[in-house]
């Protein structure tokens, strides 16, 4: 069964990718179609010219979707089994690497943590596949799209089922690749390519740390398999190793390096810049990869490595601090963004920060629980916003929306459910998981915990504000779009709405149904040691009432302010922005991180690159290497060709000269 | 100094001189005539060597046929040799240098050459003494037996050159009357002659 | 007394039969009324096949005839079969071409047959006189076929240039032969070998060798005796060019191999120097000059020059392995070049031949198969593994390295890198340039030869072992 779960998406990806796109046939066409397709955020309807309509058969999308639905059903079966019993199961696929002391086999490792991730990944993926049938149905390259989606799913499943760090790294890079391909799916659009490259490069920074972490692990433990590492972690506490000339604590170093990878993949503070730009990809991709699954890989990594992090308190503190700052920072930026997808992207970033705080304080189950619920409502929000964008004829700017609620009632309801869940409205999914994180951060009592607690509460208020701002700006108030656009506003087809229903159900009920397993009294029976169990789970049930109420109060506050700003006094935001111009600019420009990085890293890198290119490669290597040699060859060729004059007596002379030279050589040339 | 030696130097000197004249004389007809003179002197050298057959062949074939043919061709084709030779001076220095180098080297080598007495034994078919049999007979004895292979090969080469000459030059022109020997021979009195009884005072 | 001893007849039977067939067909051509070219073509092919069978099954081991002037050994048999094959291919390629160019003549196959007799005599020559006889028989026929398109100025010019320079080279050869005869007193190869072993000759014999090798190098178009090649290749009708580049090269190379080994096996270090020089010059010039060409026949002419340089690397090694390399090289080279020329013959638009490399542009889109075959042949000629051309080069370079001629091998490899450029350029033009108008449909027999050559270059790696063994046996028969 688990093999089927992992490999069915791969099979779908291969068939759709190889047979569906018929690479060979397309190579010629691609070239001639180049430049015609400017790309739209969704390939719906707008491709009027006949050129784009070399329609591919629709079977690749049905095939991949069907396979994913099967996979999702199987995952749920497995997950339900894990609710009550089941420990670690391993399925060896093949012997993979054996090099000296390093050996890494391809093994599917299934435990509760994996089962949770399987459900999240396959469910969202299946729903996104189905949604995409509607959303991408008219895109000329849909087979490629579905192939990438399935490839991503396979890589993600590889990641969560890994049994050693190398296998995990394989999945890690696989999802990175799929993310790159999907962000740049509309490769004729320069901004999409730039975003894809940015995502890839920023992730490389994190992956560099991750790889170093893997090396360090192998160096210290002599293996990269999970079980021996976990078993040996306690024995390494307090030991030191040499790193970059410093004597450093072993476990702290390893954990920090691994966390560096997680920071990149999960878009944490300092390495977050790629995520908002990744919204250049098609909206279903944003929902699947950049909200529900891939970006949570970092969270999964830390949870999976929880036995290591438990031995490294400083590393855990660092995780808390970074998580809290991210949660706060992203929420502040989200306050002022006008692009509907960017708001949700910053929201994702912020929510990932929440998860890391939970992991940092040791409440691993809580973090994973939030990952689980977040997948539902964030995917719901993204797909819902896709539906809005679709209705608005590709408009993403919220300033040009408004008053949409009566026109697209179902989408409105869905977005409302997502917003409620995100802001933590009582008894929705977010209410249980997010509040639990805030409670656990308070319960940890350590310095970073208190720091995190206050930041998270403030962020919760901001979250409510920007979420409701999004809802109100989009669906309520006066319509700000042109009359023509408003006329065209229409509800999405059923194939796009049905996934929303499922996600809405999850967003409403996932917290309520599963809270006992994930964070309640069935905690130990459910997790069975797949994440470390700490006393904080117990402690978070014994905290003051005001702490429990604080997130809810923050939420209400956020809602009220939003209502005031966008319904009651729509002129207020502009006034406020004008009064606090520097702060507004600072937030609108995302704390100037892009500019800062551009100045510190990008420009020096370009300068260095240009130096190597022009001087090093162009002048020195090409000049003396290929170009110099080829110029020399051409020169010789011209001389040689000029010898061939066409006159017989020249030819005869050449022969005679040859003979004379040889004879002279024998006469005087030292032949004897 | 015997008479034979005297004649050897005479023939050689005249032959070399006329060979130089072949390429240097302005009038092409003179060139051919000098060529004929060179052939005659070569024939004389052959006679001195006792190769009377080769000498006669040289005179008969080369002088009698080839050189005369040359003469016809040169006279019939109006070739401006002066023009052809114009470029020659440009190449004279290079050509002369190479020729000189080669000549010096060859002279150096050949001057130091002496046939060892043993080597004469390896010669496959030494010419018999003139007193035993004539050159012609000696050649005839080996040409169709020992050297049948070379002889036939030479025949094939001549065949090829004949085919080549025909292929490259023969053109079948329509409306050209040709002599047909068999027709001529087959023509007897019965077909060629018609006897008419001509009455006096009347025409046919 | 029989004119021919029975033993002599057995040895020389294939040559006699081929000559007789040629003469009979000549009579047929002259006296039969109406269109005779087709019949003569077919009969010639049949005759070549019969003679090839005779060569293969007409006995084994070493046979000599005519007092040692003519020798048949494994080396001679292998080379003769190759030559017969090359001649047959040349006739096959010409059938439709000559008809379409309106230069069809029944003498053409007959001249090819007679040239083939000459080449077979060359391969079996074991005496300076028989060497010269074979060479002249072959050369005369070639001069004529070069000019066979006699109303075409370029063809006539080609024939005349070839003839004049060929006469010069024959003169050199004869001069060398007379020097050798003069200094050793013998014309038979074994006798010369005995005389040189006894210390006769010295520098005089060496001069003779220089002149003889110069004469033969002209025939294999090795630098600096190559100058005729591009002009003659370009001017002659394409099937004739194909013929020039195949069978006569094999014959001349075989003759060169025998001429340096049979009489002068004691002077290896001396003639080695000549061949190293000629080989390097050929490889380098072939590689560089071909780059500047726009006419594909000229390009193949330089390719041919370069390839002869590579083959001479094996000969320059002066060892049995080297000779084996030469045999393998000639085998592969002949098939590659025939295939390439078959492709060139296929380059016709509306009945007119085109010869510019740019005419091949985008061929991959107008004639996939022709483009693929030509690409395979070009890759093979460039020496890219695992195609046949790679092994050809491998064996000669291997022999050179074993003979401590590392510098020669290195220069060879560098030259083949330079040479790869123009082969790959053709592939690039065919596959990546904007298509030119398509060619006329290929005739079946041209297509057959092209495809067979392409297939050979592809599958050589599978059939290499027996062929290498055969070449090894042939090389061994010389030592």
C-alpha cells in the first residue's frame, strides 16, 4: 500500500510527462509558438488565437488526478489505522548507496508523523489536481503542468517517507526542483523566470547548511540512518567538534545547520524573500506547494529531528526566536499588501513561524497539528482566491475589487470559512491549533518563550486584521472594478468548487475531530514516539485563563479594526498611511529585504560574475583558448587553401619541392 | 682513347645540346627537329652499347612515327609558344634552385657509385653477346616466355590508351560519308556496271 | 611448350578472367546494336563478383608466378576483394547518374574493369617492373574516366591535370626504380632485399626509395603529392570521384605497403622517416584545408588526403601491427567514403547535381534517412566512438604508440580533433539550418550503398573481431 502511495504519482508524472507532451513533436512547435503566449495567471479562456489551440488530449490530467485520488484514499486508510495503533514500519525498496562507511538504503519509513504528512500531502495534492482540471483546462501545456504536479507529489512523498538523511535530501531537492519548474511554468513571462530562479537560489543557501548538517551528522555518528542517530543523540550532549576553526558544541551545530535548511525551505526570516515572489506560479501551485506542503517540509524536518533538537537547547531557542520573528514580521508586511495572493503568501510565512515556535518550545505535536490544519485552510484560501481571480478576469489587485460577495456567493462562503479558520474563530481548525501554539509558548516560560508569546499574540491580531481586510476589500463595500469586469464576474465551474468543499470541511472540522490525538490526552498513544514527547504538552493545559483568551481577543480586535477601516470609515487607511509615511513604506516594501539583499549579495555577485565573464573567461580563456585557437585554425586554413592555385605547374613544383626536401634530408639530415 | 669512346662523347654531347635546344628554341618546329636529332644520337648510343634492336626501334618508331606526328600537330595547331613561355621566367629562380639542388645531390651519390662485380650476377637476363645471336632474336626468345606477363600487361595498357583516345575524341556525326571497305569489295561488275546500248546519234 | 605454366595460370587466373571479360564486353559494346550500356554495366558487375569469388576461393597460402614477378598471398587476396568491391560500387553508383547527365558510355564500366585489373596487378606486384605495369594500367584508365564527361570543361581539365601530374609522378617512380635497379642490380623484390641485406646501395638506394615513394604517394594523394586531388575530385563526375577515392586508394596503399616491406624490410628506420613526414603533412593539411571548403566534393578530397595520412601512420610504424592497422583503416575508409559519395550523388535537384555544402541545409527535415546516414558517416569519419571510424584510427594510433612514435600519434589525434570540426559542421548544417529545397528522390542502388555504409559504420563494433583477425592474418602474410 505504501509503495503504491509513493509511486503512483511518479507513474502519473512519467506517463503524462513523456507520452502526454510528446516531447519530440513539441520541440518544433515550441520554437514557433515562442513569443505568442504572454502567459496569464490562469490559462482560462483567454487564449483566443488559433495558434495556442493545438490542443493536447485531456487524458494526462484525468490520469494524474485519478492516480492522486487513489493515493489520497489509501493515505487516509493508513492514517485512520494510525489513529489507534501502529508503530514504525519499514519497507525496503532497494539498496541505494554503499560507499565506504556510508550506506543509505531506499527505505519507506512509516510512522505517525509520516502518516500525518501523507494525508496532508496526498489530500491537498489530489484536490489541487482536480481543481486544476478546471483551472488549467485550457492551457496548451496542461500535460506538462500535471506532470510537474505529480512529480512534485512524488518528491514530497519521498521526503516524508525517508529513513535517512540522504533520502530526505533527495526528496528535499526533488520538491525544490518541482517548485522551480512550477513557479516558472509560464516560462515566457520574465517575472516568472526571475521568481523561479530566486526561489531556487535562496533555497540553495538553506540547502548548503542542510548539506553541511548531513555531513556533520555522518562525521559524528558515522551513519545517516535515523534510528541510530536518534539513539546516539543523547550520548553526544556536551561534546564539541571543530568547525570553521571554532570549537563548537556538536549537537547545537548539527541542529543549527539542519535548521538552516528548514529556514530556506519554509521561508523563515532572512531566507523568506522567495516565497512572495513564488506567487508568479499558477494559483493551484501556490496552494499546493507554497502553502500546504513543500514549505512545511522544514517543519517536518525539525519534527523528524526532534530527538536531536531536544539535546540542543540553544538550537531550540534559536528556532523559537526565528519562528516568532517570522510570524510577526510576515504579519506586519501582510497588513499593507494589495495583491490578494501576496497577502496570503505572507500569511503562510507567518503561520510557518507559528509552527516553528511550537517546535522550538518542544511542543512538536502542536506544531505538526498546526501544519495539518493550516494545510486545509490555507489551501482553501489560495484556491478560493484563485476562484476570485478567475472571476475577476485575472485581476489580483484588491484595490480594484470589492462588492463581489453577491456575485460569487459560493466562493465567498468558502473564503469566509478559510478566514475564520485562519484567524482562529472558535471551534474552527485554526482555533485549536494556533491557540495551542500560543499557549505552549507561554507554558515554556523560558526567555525566548515569553518573547515568542507576545509576538505571537500581536501577530494573531495582525492576522485577523489582514485576513478580514482581504475579505472586506474583496467581497464587500463598493465595487471598484470597471463595469465591464463586473459584468463578467461569474462563479467557477463545479470541478473547481468541489475541492473547495472538501477543504472547507477540513478547515472547519479538522481541529475539532483530531485535537485529542494531536495535542490532547491521546498524545502519547497517537504519536508513539515519532516525535519526542515533552512535559510542555502537559503544562500547556495549566496556564492562566487570560492566556487562553488572549488570542481570541486579539482576533476580535483585528476584526474590529478591519471593519472600521474598510466598511465603516474607508478613508481611514489612506489617512493613516499618509500620517505614518515612513512606516507604511517600510511595510509595503517588505522591510526592504529585497533591496538589502540586492545590495549586499546580488550586486557584488553580479560584479564578480561579470569580472570573471569579461576578463577571466572572455578575455583570458576564450582569447587564448577556443577563440584564439579557432582564429588560428581559420588563419592556417586560409593560407593552406591559397596554396591550391589551380595551376598544374604549381602542383608539379610542390611535388618536386617535396622530393627535393626528402632527398636533402637523407643527404644531410643525419639519416645516417 | 678509342674510337668508341670518341663516338660516345660525340653522341652524348650532341644529344644533350639538342635536348636543351628542344626546350629553349623559339620556333616549335625547330624544337621538334631538335628532338629528332636527340633521338638519332640516342640511337647512336644504343648502337655503341650493342643494342641494335633498340636503336632501330628508336629510329623507326620515335623518329619515323612519333616525332613526325608531333611535327604535323605543331604545324597544324597554331600555338603561340612565346606566350606560353611567358610565365616561365617568373618561376625560373625557384625551379632552377630546386633542379640544381637535386642535380648536385644525385651527382654526389652517383659519382660515388661503383658496381661491385658480384652484382652483375644478380641481373636476371643479361644480354647475350652479339656474336651468339642478334638482339632481336634474344628479345624474341624471352618476350613471349619469361616475360609474357609484362608483355601482355603492356598490351593491356596500350588497349586502354586506345579506348581512351576513342572515348575522348570520337564523335559520330550524322551525314558524314565514310569509306566502307566491305561494301567496296563486295561490289562486283553485276552491281557496279550497267551496260547500255547507245544508239549512234542519240543521247542516253 | 605452353606460354603459361599451369602454376602461373592458377595464380593469375582472376586477373586473366577479368581482362578477358573486359575485352569481350568491349566487343559487345562496339558491335551490338542499340543501347548497350545497361547490359555492359550488369555484365561488369557480374564479372567482378565472379572474380571476387575466384580470389576468395582460388587457393590459399602464398603463390608466386612468372619467376616471382607476381605474388598472391593473404594480404593480396584481402586487398583484391576490397578493390573489387570498390569497383563494383563505383559502377553501381554510376548507372543512373550517367544516364541523367547524358554521359552514359559503355566504355566506362570497361575502363573501370581494366583499371581493376591494373589495381589487382599492383597489389600482387613483387617486382619493380610488374609494379610499374600495374600502376600504369590503372592510371591510364583513371585519366580517361576522369575526363569521361568530355564536353564539360571541368571534367576535361580534371583529366588533363591528372594526366600531366600523373605522368610526372610516373617519371619519378621510374627514376627511383632505375636508381634502385642501378644500385642493387635487381628488379625483383626478394632479390633487392637480398642485395640490400648484403650491403649494396647505400644512399643511392635511399634516393631510389624516396622517388618510388613519391610516385606512390601521388597515387594515394599524400602531401605534398596531393595537389591534384581537390581539382580532380571536383571536376570529375561524382561516381568517378567516388571510384577514385575508394578502390585506387586501396590498391596504391597496398602497393606502398608491399613496396616498403618486401624489398626494404632491412631499411625500416630509413623509409620510416619519409612516411612520418608524409603522414604528418597529410593529416595536418587534410584537417586544415578542408575547413575552408564550400564544395562537398572538394571537402571530401581533403578528407581523403587526411585519411591517407592516418593510414600512413600505421605504415610508418613499420610493424606488423601497423600493417594490420593500415588494412583495417583502408577497409573502413573505403566503405565510409563510398557511402559519403553515394550521399553526394543523391544531391540532385530537378535532375541537376548540386555540390555545395550549403545545399545540405536542413536535410534532416526534407530527407530524414539520407541525413541520418550522412550524419553517421560524418561522425564515423570524425572518429567518434563507437562508430567504425573510431576503430580505424584506434588501431593505427595504437600501432604508432607501440612503435614509440608517440609524437606522430599525438599529432594525429590533434589533427583529427581539428578535422572533426568540418565533419560535424555538415551534421550541424543538415540538422539545424533552415531547410533548402529538398532533393530528388534517390535511386534504389544509391540508397542501398549509402544505407549499407551507414549501417556498417554503426555495427562495425559488433563485427570488428573477425575483420580484425582477417586483417591480422593478412598483415602476417607479409612478414
